[in-house]
């Protein structure tokens, strides 16, 4: 399977999952919080257990502290999922900023192609979502807002990956044509 097809499939999956998330945003918000809590608990246990096999007193202490923090966060997310949703909204805001900036940078590498504007707009919209979260964080986010924003971000990400797939496909075709000429 060629690289552009892999990017295209990842983009299409992101769009499909984005639509599912938008269909049930409250469920998605709580589900993400619960899954994150469970993964933090598992990671915390593994970190503590791994701390016994680490060399050096300082490394052992650091491993135990990191494990304890993960266990605390995991338990906190599972015990208070609504507060966990707000915490995750902050993390998602940071990820939206990072993803948006990455797509904006990628779009400038696509300058002069038909994919420049869609990729640039996708990145700018991710930054706009991050700004929306930041503007509403002091008031308190509605329970469904995280799910809605995640669904929208998944759509933006999916479309960005689809545009990138076609860019990679066309770039490969141009390289092949140049070699044949």
C-alpha cells in the first residue's frame, strides 16, 4: 500500500470518527475522561513496579513519584469525571494549538499547490477552537463542549490528512514524470 493511500485512509477514519463523536458529545466527553483515567492508573502501576528495577536511588525515587502522580490523576479522573472533563479540555486546547500550528507550517510547504488554502484554513480553525476553549474556560465548559470540539477537531484533522494524501500522491507523480522526461 502506498504512503498516500495510508494518509488518505487515516484522514477518512478521522472524519468518520469525528462524525460519531459529534453525534454523542456528552458520551464522548465522559468516555474520554474515563479512558484517560484508566490508562493513567495502569501507567502509574507500571511506573511504580518498574521503579523497583531502576538503578540508582534518585531514579527509583523519580520513578515512584511519577507513578504516584499518574495513580493520583487516574483515580481523580475516575472519581470525578466532570472535573476530569475540564482538565482534559485544557489538554485538548493545548493539542489544538499544536495541531493547528503544525498544519499551518505544513501548508506553507504546500504553497503554490491547490492544497495550500485548505490545509492553512484547517490549521487556523484549530487555533480558533483553542481560542474558544480559552475564552470559555473561566466560565466553565459545558459537559458536551469537549465532545463537540473533539469531533470538530477530528473532522479538521481528517480533512487535513486527506489534503496531504493527495499532495503526496501528486508530488510522487510529478517526481515520476520528471524522471521519465
